[in-house]
């Protein structure tokens, strides 16, 4: 109890100035309505009591009193009294990820059954299942980069569009990974909750690697769509240029679990608005009392003096 009193504060304290106005108006109105007090100034008190007409007991529950109490309660409620911290509903929200998927003839190689591209789609499905509720976007690239889908929580749409991608529909052959990463940077730049970039590719050309430095400020993770025995020097060079982590593909879900853990950890923006604990306002508890006071105004004969 003492801790709650010590933590009590108001979220919008300037509204409390209305309390001063309410008390001032009530004081003025009380003196204006005190006709007996004004007669005492001109008539002897001993005589005045015989001149006054006794109308019986006067109710203390007057419209003015109810109005004053309602004003005071409403002002306190609007000022936002708070004394209890509660976690934000967004504190545990997973940050979004933009998946960059390479769509080139090399991704149709069958050393990762059924193909590297199909395996990438399978890994993507497993990843989205582990990060259920998180937003995911999709960019496809070969010789040019294309935004397939901005970040969305609908994993089914992401997977359906990923299944429809094939080298035959890409307009240019080549390796435009720098353009794809720059596009992902623009997509995530407008997101207040941070985010990260996941590249699913088998190789990166030297020309593309030379253009990767400084392309993005968001954390990047590379999933190597290659058998472990094949040389991934091109991907390693690209990872160094992007200051990224590289994860090797595994036959089980170990790679996907590592990906999910890294994306959840690295993609979270520091100091994001809305994260962490916040004060829970308690002004709404005064609403029932306020409503009961309003009901009194429906009593017959109630008018402001």
C-alpha cells in the first residue's frame, strides 16, 4: 500500500489545474447563494431569525454539490492517475525480417534435394513457423531486384509467392545482391520496431561483393544454400562486406532454429517506443462513480440554483 502511494503520480498533471478552477467557482457560487449572510450585514441577527421563513431541513445533496464532485472526479480521471507498472504488449513482439531470395539458374542445382531453391523455400517455411506472428517481407533478385511483398504477418502469402518464383520469370540474369540489400534497407527504414535482413543464396559474385560495403545499417544474416562440402568463399566475402553472420544449411532444423534466434535478437531496435514497462492508468475506476452522479440529474425538480 505504501509503495503504491509512493509511486502515485499523474500522467497529465496540467489537467489538475481544473481542480483549482472548480473550487474557486464553487466558493463564489456558495457565497452568491448565501442570501441569509447578506441580510446579516443590514439586519440585527436577533431580529433576523424571526423574519426568516423556515422551509424545513435543507438537503445537503444539491445539484451544485453533485456538479462539484463530478467535476473533481472527472478532472482526476482525465489527469491520468497511475501507480502500477505493467509490461508493454509490444515488449515481446518479434522484429520484422525481409527475406532476400536468390532466383537464378544456379539455385536449381540438385545437390540440395530437391533443388537449392526448393530447399530454400522449405527453410523459409520452417522459419516462418518458428517466428509465428512476426512480420516477414520478400525480395527476389537475379540480375535485378524486385520487392515481391512488404513485411506482413500472413505467412501463407509469403510462402505462396515464394513458391511462384522461378529463374524463368526473372527479367535479367546476374547477381544484384547489392540492389536487393539496398531495397531491403528502404523497406525496413520506415519500421519503428527495427528489423533485419536474411539473404538466402548459394553464391555471391566478386563484382557484387565489391558493392556491398555500407549498403545497409540493419543486421544481415546469410543462409548458405550449399552443401557443407562445397566452397562458400564468395558468401564468406559477402558476409564480411556486410558485417553479417553466415549460417550453413543443415539437414535438420538446427540452422532454422539458429536463424530464428539470431533474427529475434539482432533485429530488435534499441529503445523502441512502446517497448518495456509502462504506467497503467487507473482513472477509469472513477467512471462508475461519475456515472452514478450523472444519474442524479434525472431526479425530478433538480435545477441549478
